[in-house]
C-alpha cells in the first residue's frame, strides 16, 4: 500500500528529528498527524504518530521522573543512518561492550557496575548501510536518568540488554520490561478518547548478552520458557561476536527498510550510498530522500525486479528494495 505522504510531511519529519525538546516534538507530531492523509496505506504512520504523541503527553513518568520535575526535558542525539537504536539495561549487562566491540566508537568497559555515565554513540555496519547505536548509563531499581528516558522514547527501536552470566536475570528483566513498555507506549491505555485506541504492536526485544559464559545456556532456556512469546530474545556475545549476524538481520527486518539507488541520467549507479526508506514508500518519497528539490522532478525511470528496465514511473508508485531510480528534473 503506498503511503503517499505530502512533501510537507517530510519537512516536518526532518524538523522533528532535530527537535530538542518534548514540547517542540509534540507540536511537530501533532502537525504531522493533522496533515497525513488517513487511509489504509498510512495506517502504520498514523498509529506511530499517535503513539509518540501519547507517550510525550504522558510525560516523563515512572521511576525516572523522580527528581527531574522538568517539563519538555531536552536531550537529543541527531539520527544518522538506517535507524536509531538505544541499548537499555541493568549494570554490567554489556551495553558498552556491544558499542565498543561492534562499532568504531570507544566506550569504557569494566566489571565495575555503573561505569557508563553519559550516552555514547556509534555506527554499526550492515551490508551497505549503518545502524546508529546508543549506549546509555545503566538503569537503577529506583532511578533512571531522564536523559536516558528521552532517548528511549525517541529512538526507532529500543533494545533491552541483560546478562546471561547473572543469577538475577529474571528480576532484572522484569524491571527492564516495565521501563521499556512504559516508555515505548506499549499497551498505553488512557481514559482520553484519543489515546484509548493506542496499543502498540511493538514486542519488547531483549539482547540476552554474554551467551559465551558458564551456565548461560541454562539461563537462556529459563528465560525463553518464562517469557514464551511475550518478548523477542536475541542471544549474543559482545565478546565473541556469536549472534551478531542474527542481531543485524533482526534490525534490518524490524526497521522495515528498503534501499533505493539514485542514478543521474547518463551516469552509473551509486551502489554505496542508498536512499534509505521504509517499506511502502513511493517514488516521491525516494526523490525527497535524495534532496527536497527533487520533489519537483519532471519524470522518473526505474530498474528493478518488479519493473521493465527503465520503465517510466509516477510519483505514487511504490518502490522495492534494490530499485534504481533515475530522476529527470
Ligand atoms: N564473557 C563475556 N563478558 C562480557 C560480555 N559483554 C560484556 N562482558 C563483560 O562484562 C563486564 C561489563 O561490561 P560493560 O560493557 O562495561 O557493561 P555495561 O552494561 O556497559 O555496564 P555499566 O555501564 O557499568 O553499567 C565487563 O567486564 C565486560 O568485559 C560478553 O558477551 N561475554
Ligand atoms: Mg557501560
């Protein structure tokens, strides 16, 4: 189903991604929701917007809100690459190890709990794209930094991280899931009419890290049995890299990505810098992804498995992963 989003939507989306406060975000999200055409093809966009609005309106509630007291708390890491993914979890689960072993970013890793005190950012490569990974200070039973909560709410995806080397894994996971569900708007139920219908389809995803350690397999079995079907579990070792390929594949599938390759008339295809869009995006979306000036293109031709070579396409045609599009201005 084509989304057919108007160019103004992308302008607002862009502003939203660089907005610095919740107040600003709320205003932009409400405007986006107002202008999005409401039909079958935009259902996912509309429900995502509603969810984000509901979560901001609820405010920084829960444990993390203690002592924060600030409305519209501001902490912002600009989105880069194919998706922003926040790692969240109890101390020593290995969040910083994932960042420093799987990306070029440096993060302090140590057996001392609460080593990380500020968020760290790195890019995780996958084929010809990269995911943006954010490492965060660990959550405590009675306090979570409001900075971390804001990051969790605004990310494209939140990955909980627990350690299979830890005997307390079930308790830790229980606490972590409460935070994730609350901040990601999973099962949001409010008396307000507008909010009532919002029940997120997002199943919490948990990295069961340190799968290389003694007794890890036994604990993994317990987790899987206990949370049967309620969460997605990705076994991983930040140390040995076991499970990394499955993690990457999961990220790619979950973020609903399609890659489109732009081609200037008479020039070769650029394969190393795709335009990254979500499934259901149109030729116009691809043009906007290239540069906003391309929204005014005169006509476009396309190459790909679903098309005849060089077939002319219209703005509202839905593009597929791997398509090559040539825009004529
Ligand atoms: N064997 C093994 N050890 C790991 C793995 N991941 C992390 N560790 C170790 O676990 C300890 C904690 O790792 P960190 O990456 O600092 O954990 P963190 O979640 O960032 O913890 P804090 O920031 O301190 O709260 C370190 O000693 C790591 O070397 C893993 O996959 N396997
Ligand atoms: Mg750390």
